């Protein structure tokens, strides 16, 4: 299985930006679709962005136009650039990936907290 380590979370004011990073171990990474999920207290886990092995991207409606997912095959990394952040974006963000794009069988990182507050 791929091991994933996220970084880049923090506290930011509304309208601000953050960039999350996820470093993957293992050579299989380049063949896997990768995604960012978030989980806020009292809410269901939500997939916010997905990038395929060929770098096609998909976004949740709630973040479309504000978030950008990207990947660097040479660095075995996936990124989530988050702009114009809103208090509703406050959550723990998780990097996830696997051969079948299935959250139940994917590898998951430990999560990184993003807090958007004045």
C-alpha cells in the first residue's frame, strides 16, 4: 500500500489561501487516482477534489473555482491549492489514493487541520 503524509494546514482568515501537500511512498503512486477529502465536525466526509493518473481533475461544487488539485510525479506528491477560503472550509483534510479509487480500500494520510476564522 501507498503511505501518505500531508502537511500545510493551519489557521487562515476568510479570503485567504493555503496550499496542502501530500507525499506518497512507493512507485505505484503514479498509476493511482489521488484525492483530497475533508471532514468537519457533525458533517459527512466529502471528497473535494480528485486527480486521475493522467492528471484529469474533478471538483466538488462547493470548491469549484477556488481549489486546484495538482500532482508532481517526480516528487511523488499531490497538492491542493485553496484560495478565497471560507469559514465553511474549516475541516480536517485528508489525502487518499489507491488503484481502484475506492475510499474503503484506499490508503489515507493522517490528516491536516484547516481552520478559516477571522
